[in-house]
C-alpha cells in the first residue's frame, strides 16, 4: 500500500475562545455582530448593526449625478453631485434650479457614441477657430476666460426609422424641338434671315404610388441645442453607436432629453416627407416634372434615444450670446463670434481709399498719354 501522510493542524492553546452569549434556542455561542445563530439560525436579539455599514450604505445611496434645469433655455443637464452652483453650457446663464432624478420620469438612452476628441484637442480647435479673421475680433475679448467655459456634454438625439407610403399627382414634361426663322438687321440696314432650334415642352398629368423605408436622420432632443445648430455639426458616424452603459458618462456632463418623442417624431416626419417627395421626383418619367403633390402615410415607426458627444461653449459679449459647437466624434466645428464693427468700418474705408487712389492714378496716366 502506498504511504499516506496525514497532516494535522497544530492547535494553539493560546487561541481566543469563541466570544458571545449562549443562543437561547441551542446554547451555542453567538457573537454580537452575528445577526443569526451560526448553529440553528435563531435571530440574535443582541445583534448590533455596525455604524461603518450604515455609513457605507448611506454613501452608496447617494445619487451619482445631480440634475439642473436652466430657466432661460430649458436645458436639463446632469453633473457631479458635489457641484453646488451651475452655469448652463448652452446660454451661459446662472439661473438654474435643481431637479430631483425621481421626478424626471424619462426613458433611459438606448445607444451612445463615446468622445473621440480629447478636451485638450477641443480647446485647441476652438482657439484656431477663434483666431480666424482675428483682426475683426474685438480686442477686449478675453480668450482665456472664454476658453474656460468649453464643456464636453453628452446630448440626447432621437433617431427614427419608418416606412413611407405615398399616392401622388404630378405633371411630367417631354421636350421637343422646333425650327424657328428670324431676321436680323445690321448697322448698314441689311436684313439677314436665320433659323434656330427652340425647345418646347409638352406637359402631361400623371399619378401613381411610391413607397420607401427611411432612417438615419437625427433630431435634437435638447431645447438648449436647436435643430439648426445640430445640423451645423452633423453628420455623426452612426455605425459607431454602442449599447448605452452608464459608465460612458463618467467624467462628462450629460443632458436628459427636453424634447419629447412625439415632438421629435413630427419634426422627423417633416424631413422624411421632403425626402419622399424628392425620391418621387427622381422616379418620374419624362424629361422634367413639376407640381408634385404627395399624400404620404408613415407606418412601422421605430425610435432610438441616442447620447452623442458634443463640446459646447457659450459666452456673452456686450449682452449678446455667442456659441461654439464641436462634434466630439468627428471634430467638425461651427459657431458665431463677435465682430468689431469699428474695425470692419476701418477696413471698408481703407478699401475704398485704395480703389479711389487706383482710379485717380489711371485717370492721371490717361491724361499724360492723351497729351
């Protein structure tokens, strides 16, 4: 038989004996931190909940983000819970009120695109953008204090897909050519006969049906970011969308949608109707067309709430709001900046003086050559 070595643990005679009071049910020792008897499971009447556990639970129950709603533009942005004051990144307003997360009642995002542009890169892009036509920029505009307001924000966008089915009427035109005879008279009174080809169009009424599936248009879900401003920094690379996870928002501001789905759907359908009308026109026969009237019905509507990365910088100069926007994925920028009308006036006057000097020089040369 093989040799088997049996290992036994040495018993420390000085080891601490079990502490606690005997269990009322079975007599086994129960320590104060035991909620139940380890032998029979009877609740321990002397159980004392440690304060450190209470503190830990209280810390974990704190909200991860605080929500502020701007009373000026209506934007609602989530930020760090330790932040006591807040300036709206969309309108540079300090008039904001805190909104409890439990009162929002909004659906969670479904997709997200992470920031591909680092804050340092965004700041550099802003400085380059602001330096463009820098001579016309007011000299008292403090670039450093303005640049400090650049914030990266995850903004909500609604994305829809739907089927458009249309019945339409239109007029289609077919071109044909006719030969036209005409006469011309020269300076000596000589009359000459010519011919030329003139295009004519014959119009025919047409009606029919058309259907197509549409998707890929993003509607801003933020009242702080108008649809017109959103168009200026589009497109986003939508194949990069990922399933939404809360950790994407760590270290960034984020806004809850303030444009409801029904309102966003109406805006999207207006755009899809324009796309549908254009596609009907591209399918019409003939050489040209006019007067397309489409009766369109949308069905099979699907929507996704997406969080997309945008850098926002808003500031006021002489009481007027200016804004810089940067697509946090592609780096496309847009915005408005203050201009110095005094410098513009000087440039215009200087240009006119240059033109006047050139005209006077030409007149002087003409007079000399004429003599």
